């Protein structure tokens, strides 16, 4: 799949500093910030700094360094937000919406880290 990246998407603009964000963590290749419309007490978005549209785009074309950095950034955010299971923390969910069936709104890869309340089942049960 060949992806074309929209340089004007909102997260590209955040990365260029054109739009402010409430940063949680920044690493060499990744940025994490609070979601503007949180769905849980903890709702942080983690994005790679590179121009990747979806998870498969990133996994298939990013460098090993970017992939390691991003993976560790997600883990560090979970620890920093105190949602890692155990030691009094109750856990978290990570979600990446990719494409129209998943209702991806922003065409720059992002992982949602959600926690701080009981999150319920992953998806509604189909009748
Ligand atoms: P998606 O539906 O693409 O998986 O999620 C996009 C997320 O980006 C939504 O949860 C939405 O609230 C968040 N979002 C959209 N625009 C902004 C923004 O300008 N700043 C921040 N921090 N989050 C945003």
C-alpha cells in the first residue's frame, strides 16, 4: 500500500509548532500529548514525528530506531501516567484507529493511551 501523507493534517501542524499541545513526553522520534477531547481521565496520544499515516505504514517503512523509540515512548507514557497494571494501578488500553472503517480522523499515526477508569469491553458485542 502506497500512502500519501497530508502535510497539513492537525498533528503535522502540532509537530511544526503551529498549534499548541499539552506535551506529556518528547523523545527523539516521538511526541505524546493530552487528547483535546479526553474519553477517560487518562487520554494521551502518542505519535511518531515522521510522516506516517497508519500503523501498517509505520511498521512497514519506518526505521528500526523510530520503531523502537515509538514503542518505548508508549510504554513510558503508561508509566508516567501511572496506569501500568499493578502497584495500585488498574491498567490501560491502547488503540490505533486506521482508515475509514476504524473512523480515523487524523491521517497521522497516533496511539491512544486510555486509563483511569473502568474501560469496559473492547468493542460493542454484535447482535
Ligand atoms: P482518531 O479518531 O483519528 O483515532 O483520533 C483523533 C484524536 O485526535 C481524537 O481523539 C481527537 O480528540 C484528537 N484531536 C483532534 N484534534 C486535536 C488537537 O488539535 N489537539 C489534540 N491534543 N488532540 C486533537
